[in-house]
C-alpha cells in the first residue's frame, strides 16, 4: 500500500473517488459548506487504485477531519490514516484533531473512540439545519436510523 498526499497530479482522480463515495463534492458540516475539491488529504493506493482516503482542513491550531473512507476492512487503513494525520497535526502546530459524524454512523462512533477520540459535543437536530442548505440529505441513515444529530469528537495532540 502506498500513502500519498493529495496533489495537483492526483486531484482529479481523488475528486472522482469522493464523488463516487459521497455522491457530491460538497459536505455540510455544522451548517457550513465544505468544498471537497479544495481540502487537503492523504490517499491510500494499492495496485494504482484508491482504496482509502482521509481529507482534512487546518484552521489555527485545529485539524478537522472532513472525511475518512476505507474500501478494505481489517488491513489497518483507517488506523494508519489517523496516525498519518496525527503527524501532520503535530508538524502544523495543532493542539487538537476534531471531526463531526452523524448519529447513525455507528461504525465511525466505535472506530474513533477505540483510537482515543473523545465525544465532546452533541448537536441536537443539527441535520435539520444542513437539510436547509442541502435538501437531498436523506431522512434515514445507516441501518435505517433516523439521520438527525451531529456528534463532535476530539483528540488532543501531544
């Protein structure tokens, strides 16, 4: 497996991957539109194909994970991407790494907690605000769970 940063040379392929996985190039996080064509990130490739991607933005002393995708489970791709982003956060002088996930994303909630992230905020009915910006957000999420809330996780960078 090869881990590389998003760059001008791979941006088009990365954008296609994002669009295939998320069906959009705009993410809504806490009522804010994130243009996925402009975020930084780490790409995981195997035999020339993208099998994982973590995107992020840095603002002041906070690195925010925007998305994390792993197409192959059990190979440590997600964990390795988290370890890579920790190094980036330290080099950039960040004091914390944050991310937002939704209440239906049970796998993400479990994944981040097992890797030391702490649940620090619960945004009740935040998806209603997001739907005002992006009405196509479904009412039901993973496992048929009503998609309603955002949960913020944080990892302090030491």
